[in-house]
C-alpha cells in the first residue's frame, strides 16, 4: 500500500512539473520573422538601412517592462547587438498570413514604424509615437 502511494505521489509531482513547464514555455514564446526593408524606415528613432533584418519579439522581456522587440541586421548571430529595439504594447487584430509592418510617413519623408504583426497571429505589436 505504501509503495502504491509513493508511486502515485511521484507521478503527481511529475505531471505537475510537466504542466508547469508547458505553461511557462507557452507564456515565454518568442516570435521571429525575417524581413526585407526598403529605404527610409525608422524604428525607435533609428533609421534602418535598406536590407534584410530579423525581427524578434521576446515575450518575457515584455512582461518585465523592458524592450521586447528587436531588429537585427542579417545575417543574425546571437552575440550581435540589435540595430534597433523598442518596447511594444500588445493589441488584437485580424490574423495575418504574412509579417505585416505598419508605418506613418513623416514630414521628412521617412516612414516611422507604428506596429508589426507576425504571420498567423492576431497580436499587434504597437510602438509609441516616438518610433
């Protein structure tokens, strides 16, 4: 009887651990997309050069109040510093099939990025007016 109780206790601990790990993995899901940027786009006050970038959203950073969206010039390496980084505010929108970047044309002709949306997601990552 004691042997059965110990086995049930161990099984319960394992199940609770697996469930907790799955919940934390889902909550900390990073999103990424490779994009090509034309001339004149500005993110977080930084004018991006024309070319390819990796856009990375780190969910855990968003929960900690830090910059959570990063633009890296391709080719990406984990030891590379981002070209631009911003804190976003999440909103809801219609699901998109491709990476979507929304911008507003400024008086100087540049396009200030206001929001991004990753493929197959309804989450819209909004940036402040100073982007």
